C-alpha cells in the first residue's frame, strides 16, 4: 500500500481510495483483524494513538473514528495551507546559478490534447522582480526599439503541440499572463529527478491554478521537469 515519506511534497499515489493531502505520513496495514476483516486503507494509528502526524505543521492531529475526513479538513485549513505555502516559497526562491530548466505540461481537455513546453534560463533571482516606476519610463523611451530588444533571459519560447488541425489562440487558451507569472516562480516545481506527477487543472487553468496544484495531488494533467546545469 502506498504512503508518503515524512517531509515529501509530492503525491506519489493517485489511488482514488487514498486521496489524502500529500503532507501526511501513513502506516498502512495489509493484515486482517482478529475477526478476519481486512483493515483496508485505515491508518494503523487509528487503533493506537488515535492521531496522525502532520509533517508540515509539526503536530499530531486527533481524528477519532473518521480519520480520513478529519485529515482532509486539516489539509484544507487556512493555517495548514499557509504553512505549506511558506515552505514552498523557500523552495521556489532558493538561489541557483546558471540553471536551465524545462517545464513540460500536457493539458488533456475534452476535445484535444495540448503540450506546453517552456524553459527558464539564467541566474535565477532570490525573489520575483517587482516592477519599478523607472521600468515604465524606460519602456516608453525604447518603444521604437522593440524589434532590437534583448530577449527575456528567464523565459524562452513556448512550443504548443495539438492533435487538432485547428490553430490555437495562445492568449485565449492559455492566457498570456501564464508565461509572465512563471518568471516569478522560476523553480516551479521542485520535482528534479521525478518522472512526473498528475494534477487536475480544470478546463481553463490560469497561471495561479497551475501553481496551486503543485501543492496537491489530482488527476488528468501530466507535469514533467528536466533540469540541466
């Protein structure tokens, strides 16, 4: 029976019967009870301490006889989500030197399958760059030099493959802000060495929808990251 290691931020199991937040450490039982009834997917701690440990909040959560529901409630609690986001921020903003990272996302929708491929290149800053007033002034002065402007060092071109013959409107389907927001999170997701993870982005995902799903598990979308130094 699958389980997630302590401190692991990846959902390594997408079993429909164990859709628990991926910050939990479970001890699964395969053997049967004294009456011959299988334990199934119950946590061993249900019969012992009556609590399960949240590695994000560093505390035990008491749940009684409705363990799974209580754990899900805690996983959706604002304080737990806040701690998770803080933990992710530390990972996302960890400084790296001259890293080239490729993020490949395959969106599977009702009528077609689309592939988005993006590269993040260069010295990644510790924090997302905040636009300054001088930026708008300099952009006005250099408005006539757009064709000769230096390309963005952090975001390369986007490549989209589709099974449909119809052309895809990038701004309509993917929202141009998606690529801009990626610059703010240059190390999304911290899955180096992992083959991929599945998440549910819905029909019309925004950049923030993509970012949020890196914290949870789900279905449909396949995400893969390749890193080269």
